[in-house]
C-alpha cells in the first residue's frame, strides 16, 4: 500500500505540464497512433500548457491582480477573508488522505463508467482530480468520516463526467475542438447555472434577441476590433482607475501603459497557446475515434476529457474575462450587505475558467455571456464566504500555513477555485445537516443522472450505427 501511495504521489507531483505529455504518449500509443507521433503530440500539449500557465499566472497574475488590489486599497474596501488561489487549494486537497488516493480512485470510477456506458469521456486530465479530492476532504472533516469523504469525491466526479458529456457537442461547435470534452471539476460546475439562465433569457421577448457577437464586432471595427487592441484598451481603462495619480503623472502613465500592453498581449498569446494544444491533441483524438469505431462499433461517440485551459483562448471568453475580473471586485463590495467577506486576490486570473463552458452554452453570445458571468461570480463570492471556515479547517489539517497567507493563525481563508464551486457547496451544505443525508441525496441524484446519460448514449450509438 505504501508503494502504491508513493507511486501516485510521485505522479501527482509531476504536475500537469509533465504528466499530460506522458499520459497522452501512452494513450496515443495504445490507440494505435504510433509512439513517435504520440510522443510529439504529448510534448506539444505540454508546451501549450506551459505557455498558458505562464500567460495566466505571470502576465495576468502580475499585471491585472495588483491593479485590482490597488483599486481595493484606493476605494477602501472592507473585506476580511483572503482568496488564497487555486494553487493553495489544490495543495490543501492533495495533502489530505482523500487527496493521496484520488488519482487511482478517479481512474477506477472513469473506467467503470466507460464500461457501463454511463459516460463517453476518457478523462486523461488526472491532475485536476484534485477538485474531487477538495470536495471529499471537506465532507470528511465536517462528518468526521473519511469514507463519506471518499463517497462524496466519487459522486462529484460522476456528475462532472456527465456534465462533460452533455456539453461536449457545444464545445466541439463553439470552441472548434472535435472529440474533446471538458470534465473540469470547477468549470463544469457552472454549466447548469449557465444553462438555466440561458433558458430564462430565451423566454424574455426582446432580451432574447440581443446578441453581442464579439467576433463580428472585431471585424466591423477593423484593426481596433482585433484582440490586441481590445485587450490594450481594457488594460488602459483598468490602469487609469487603479493607478492614475495627478501628483505623479509620469509614474502613473508608465504603469498604465504597461498594463495596457500586458493585457493586449494576453489576448494575443492565449489563443496561440490554445492552438498548440489543439495541434497536439488532434492525432490523439483521431486515433481514439478510429479505435472506438473499430472495437466498440455500437458505442456512442467517445471524448477525450481535458483541462478547461484548452478553451480559454476563445475571443468571447477572453473578452468577457477581462471585463468581469475588475467587475468581480465591484461585486465583492456590493455583496457585503448580503454577507460576502471574500476579497478576490489569488484567483483573480483563474476566474477565466468559470467562463470556458459558459461561452459555448450561450452560443458565443457576448451579451448572454456577460449576464451569466455576473451571476456566477456573485454566486461564487457568496459560496466562497460560506466555505471559508471549512476550507480553513481543511488547510490546517493538511498542514497548510494559514498565517503566512492570511496574516494571523486565527484568520479565515477561501478561494474562488474551488471554494466558489456550486457542486462543492451542495455537498458541504448537506453534510452540515447530516453526512449520510448528503451522500444519500447526492448519491441518488448521481445514479439517476447516470442512468439518464446511459439512455442518451445508447440512443446516440443506435442512431450512429443506423447511419453507418
């Protein structure tokens, strides 16, 4: 058992940049793409992930996050729960008992669901299994029962895999990613909210006809509608609000211009990194499709489950992200009377991931995406405030140094990723009532969802077989 635990801890410690190329190389070779082709594809995907992480963490993290924090100081915001960000959240999740076993457990769940036709997704994004471990760890702390925590993690994964299945056709159409689904524990959790709001908008005369087509607007405005110019203008506006100082015009102009160029670079570089990911995934996707057609002719379509980072390069998603990240700060202030105490900080840039599945669900409509984005951010802030005591308890159990992040040992920490996760909130809320009630309610719901998904998959497979 110790050897198994050590092995998966080693795999987990490699990180997504190393782990994904290894997994995709093995996966592609098994599927018949050939070792050399699979190795090149895997390394290309690894390069894409490195590029995305550098841009999101280093450019957005070091440019936009300080600007938002400066606005916080300038306007005297009184919020006392620090958002520690997803790196800290993932470390907390993986530092628990459930986190140590989540990778083999997640792989087993995925295989069983594939065999039973309750999912179409082969989730190779095993690094992001930490989202399920996060949910399970907090449930285990609340209930005092680690087995209930494992059950919660499994149920969470089942639901997310199915959400990945049912949103995959929209991902293919909107994001241009054939054979790919996004069973990301954080991103997929907001899909049901987006579906509901999109449905409500469809029922409102006049409003349902509003369509801000970001891509068409970019063409209409010529060079000033290109992502580079859009990002630069947004960066200049944010910079003026955050940094302009009439007593130091030269200094403030320097910082403002730097922010404008940085955000312009984000809108140019992220799509290029995303295209590298797609270049690497295409041979694996083609091999998977051919393999399934050959060996499982009566199965529905099979998708490769990937990190939602592959979808952040869409122009609608990027444009909405740059608008909504500063808006998040305004929401944090506006929601104080309703109980919000979280100051967005560590996850300011990763708020982009909230929007990845929203874009395809609203069919690239910028207006609807903006409405949904504001709603999910508001909900997320309130959830992260509610989750703060439980996330802090999990952090302390995992040996996380809360004081170094929050300023004192008795302070509370939270995060947008995964502390703002609606699915995690459901588990935690029910666990506070009773652990067995939580597992019973969510377990039955997951089983019903899985049966419905199986019926949908078999129907799709039958239609594909008849067409063939």
